[in-house]
């Protein structure tokens, strides 16, 4: 059973924010939204967030954006029009370079944008009982996608260069019980309104149904979690947000590593925030879900897993 969507963001609010940016410039705007803004004046996802296309008129709101790799979505049962919940991806999908879209018994509630006609010719669709695979168009925008790749790399480097404010004991967070930012990362008093927390880790690992990390804050609180090796959630583990903190304000920057370990969610696990893994594969299995955005080398979903961009979910 796919995850039912309950969150919504006003398009008017987003339009007002972009208008503010245009008038004031990002340096004078509070760093409160990774999708459309900056944090600390340095981390800006730009086109990799799908803030607006290169005409300046259309929000892309990526759920998935890949840097040269494939997007593969496999579902155990065909999509049935009108069934709710029934979407594998809610939000738009951007695929760069030679990456292709491969779908089986699955559905994207959004559009698909690629770089070249060669990608369009290599996309693969199977199953789905002759139903459509995406609710929207599939097309090309080379300049916009290419800028998104550059923006994703720049944002990852900028996040990695931020000075850490907190860290887990031993630089590794292995979580098997319920924790919050205080117990997991030593943030005294918990996440405070308007504060930015930069946490440098070797690993962020949550194991089992009792593993629950809750991050607190408000709509102006930011978390940048830099991870140099493993990011893994398994067995129903969850990372959730509280106090008004939004997915757009939580960034998991999974940095380049010599071994390039996959980012994995399995067994009905759940994560909220933006996963930025420019050189890694992100793999979801077993009815897992990411609320936010995935920007990665490649992305695969199987076993009724989901990626849900809260800016576009009904």
C-alpha cells in the first residue's frame, strides 16, 4: 500500500517568496527554505531544487533529480487510475546526461524533464496495464537540467565547507531507539527557532522499528547533516520533523566517498528532508518513503516505495 499524502504548500506563498528574492536578493532574505533560498548565504540548490525553470516562469518542484544516472521505479502491482493512494513519485523528475527513465507497474504524479533526445529514445516502460506512467509531459530542457547539475555539486561542496556546530559521539550516529537532536547530536536545549545546525558525521544509521530520530525546530530552523560514509535506514526506522520544521530546511549532504556506498532505505523506513548525494546511488525498497527531494547520481525505487515532494502533494 502506497503512502497517502496529507501535506500541502500554498503556491501563492512560493510566488511571494520568489518575488521577495527578486527584489531583495538572497543575501538579505532569511535562510529558511532549501527549495528556493539559501542557508548561511552559501548553500543554494538552485535549479537542482526545481525552484523555477530557465524561463523564470514554471516551478519544477523536483521529487527526484539525477546527475547522469538512471531513475528506476518498479512496483509490485500495476497502477490503477483513480486509486488512492497510488503514486510512486509525487513531484517532477529531472534526469541529466545519459540517464534514462525505467518504469514497471509504476506512476509519477508529475512531469519528466531530460537533457537529450537520446534519453527519450532509451526510456523503458513495462507493465501498468496500458495505463499512463506519468501525469504530465515528458520532454527536454538541456540548459535547465545542466545548470541543475552544476548547482547540485556547488551546493554539496558549500554544505561540506560549513563549520560544524555539533557532532555525534565518535562522529557516528547509530540509532536503534527513540532519540532527538539533543541526544543524537548533543544540541543543548534542542532545535531552536531560527537557528542553523551543522552536524558532521561519518555515518547516519537507523536500525529497526524502534529507531526514531525526531528533529525539532520551526520554519526558520535549518539542519545541515554532512555524512561522509553511510546513510542507511532499515526495518521501519524513521526520521521525522516536529515543531514546524519543514523538509525544505533539512539537508542530508552525503558526500563523495572513495567507495561510493549507496544511500539506502528499506523495510518500510521513512525520512523527511532533502537527500543530496551527487556521486551516490539512492535506493529505496520495501515500501519505504522519502518526504522531500532526492538529488543523487541515480535513484531506484522498488517494492511500492515512494518519493514525495511536499510542495506538490495534494
